[in-house]
C-alpha cells in the first residue's frame, strides 16, 4: 500500500514554496467559481430574450446559484474528512467544468437553471475549502497574509466578473460567458492533482465513521427551495392558491423538523444553538440583510441600466467595476479600524452610508449619468465594507470560545441565504411594481391631456416619413406604449432600491442590540496605560 501524499510529505518534497503552490491551486479554483457566479447578471436580458422567459424565471439564474452555495457550504467539512482535500477538490472542479459546458449548450431555461444551481454548489464547497487549506499550510505569522490573498480573490470576482461577461457578450453571445471559466478550471485541476494533499492516513479517520446527516440536508434544502419557489411564483399563481399555500406549509414543516433534528443531534449539520444568544442572533439578522442588500443590488443594477437606460452588457459590467474595486480597497482600512473601534459603531456607520447610497440610487431615471450612478453604487459598497469585518468580529465576541467554530459557519450561512432570498424578493417586487405602475400610467392616459399632443407629434413625424394613415396611428400608439413601459420599469426599479434602503434602516435595530465591547487593540492600549500608573507614582 503506497504512502498517502499528506501535507507534511508534500511540504518536504517541494520545500518552502509549497504553501504558495497550494494557495495558487485553491485560489485559481475559487476565482473560476466566483467569477461565474457574478458574470451571469449582465447576461440576464439576453437570456430572457433567447428563451422568451419572464423576469421571475430569469431570477433563478442568480437565486438558484446562491441557494446552491448556501446548502453546499454545509457539506464541505464532511467531504474533506470523508474523501480528503485532493479528491474533494478534483471532484468539485470536474463537476464544475461539466456544469459550465452544460450551461453553455443549454437547450432551454430549465437545463440552464439546473446547471447554475450546480455551479453554486461547487462555489459553496470551494470557497471555505480555500480558507481551510490556506490556514493549514501557512504558519501562524502569515495567516493574515493568506486571508488577505483570499479576500482579494473574493473581491475580484464581483469586480471584474460583470465586465468580462459584458465583453464576451459584446463580441460573441451570452453562451460564451460560461466557457470563460473552463481554461482556469483545467489549470486548477492540473495543479490540484500535484499539490493538493490526500487524507492524512489511509486508516479510516474516526470522524469519517459518522454518517453524513443527509436527512437534515434534505430538510433544509427542501425548506429553502420551496420558499424561494413561493416567492417566485406567488404573484402569478395567486398568494392564496392551494399550490402556494401547500408549498408554504411543507416549507415550514421541513424547517421546523430541521431545527428540531439539529437541536437533538450530537453532531449537527448546523449548530443553531448560538442563535439563543441575543447578540449573536442580532448579527445573524444583520448578516441576512447584508447578503440581501449586496447580492440584490449586484443583480438589480446591471438589469436596470440595460433595460431602462439601454446600456450594452459591457457598459453595464464596467459600471459595476468601480463599486467592486471600492469594496476591495476599503477592506484593509475597515479591518484596521475593526481592531481599534467598537464593532457596533462601525456597523451603524456602514449601514448609514449604504442607506444614503440606496436613497441616491432610488432617484435614478433614464437620463441619470452613468458616472453618477457608478459613484452612488460605489459609496454603498464602502458602507458594506465597513459592515462586513465588524459584523464577523461582533458575532465572534458574542459567544464563548467553544462555539466559535460553528458560529463562523452559521454567519456565512445566513449571509448567503440572505442573498438568495434578497434577489428573489426584489424580483418579486419588481414584477409587482411593473404591473401596478403600468396600470396606473395607462389609466392616466386621455385624449384631453399631453398624451394627445404626443400622439399627434409622433403621427406628424411618421406622416413626413411617408407612412400611411393606419401606420401613423399604430406607430404612435406603439411609441406611447414603449414610453409607458419604460416609465413603469423606472418606477418599479425605484421601488426596489427604496426597499433595499428600508431593509437597512430596519437593520439599525438589531445593530443597536450589539454589545458595546472594547476592541482588542483599544483594550490592550488601555491595559498598558493602567500598568504604567503605579510606575509613575
């Protein structure tokens, strides 16, 4: 029986540079998955046109991936224990490549949505795995450096993904955006086959003897999926229809059974006991809202500028790049401030900044300059950059050391879950707003107001172009319909941005519940000052 290629054996073989090879391996795989997660947002209008699907169906391209990421994060630790880092990584990357090819050649929207869910699942496995491996190979004095590299890669995806997607659509078509990640995925597979370690021993790991709690995974997956389907189809099916009420009932029952099972289990899939601590529960609510606001705005902004302002996919991606860069550049500063200022203060300031940004964005219309729009969105990202590290710190400080491992995963779970529900809720509100504002604007049209002047002006233009009388009337009415639809879309998008602002205003309440804990650096400085007092006396 051959000796397994453990981390220690590979480190001896490749020397000091081994940790960098491992970092390159997991980061290449992670950036392939992260870029694919965000690259689709600029292609939504093209995909809707290609398959003739509605807005609520197209939203599943984003919510399906986010939901898959949320659920798969619960499996990552067990997969590493059961199969080892190398087999888990290579298996995930091979499935990811297959899902990219299936998405690129998808014959209909159902196949495309399923492929997107699979891509989200792989992202949910790769992201925590990258953190796990980098913590494993980097020494204690360089773990901060490792997390800095991971944070940079995590930011690069949302920053450059939409622009790359727009560039590809501009020169090819939307199907090619899924092929972007194939070359980098193959690079990650080659690196993983060489540098990723196997399980530490061929003898069965005692932790691997415990069967994976597949029932708990099925319960939580069913509960989340059904509730997302309800939000997506409730407007069309009727909120009080038997189908919708039945799915709500099943979702609630599955959720209750999942909570009951996790509370009784000695090895829970998700340890939900930390939620009994009020301060930690407040951070969980904040994480949910944070994810909803972040992913919801990433979804809405490119859709608005393409649908209402007529920007190309490449221009829409370019508009999002400053916000992603602003988020990434602000992270080191906010990390520094988190060590020196109370987490609650940073969270409240960050929420306030994002509220102001959302209110600014809510005033957009077809004539809003792209540069101003990009600036407003970037300001909001700076606010979220203040919230993100402070939120993690506040969550950890609310609990005893014995619960920190599960708490970190639980906060990330709520953030991803908020993203999935946030996109779905905003899409539902967008469809509802479009219908309501469209009906209201149509009801306001009359032959005795400005509408008649508009129709006569358009008919006059068509007459001068040589159109027949019938074509003049039809053309004028068609133009009026386009104007009404554009205005209804604008009002509906404004409602969604106001909804985001209102959600962050509500988030101020749980933020105020956080404890006024002293940051580590401030506590250290204070203790040093106290220690000097007797000496001076």
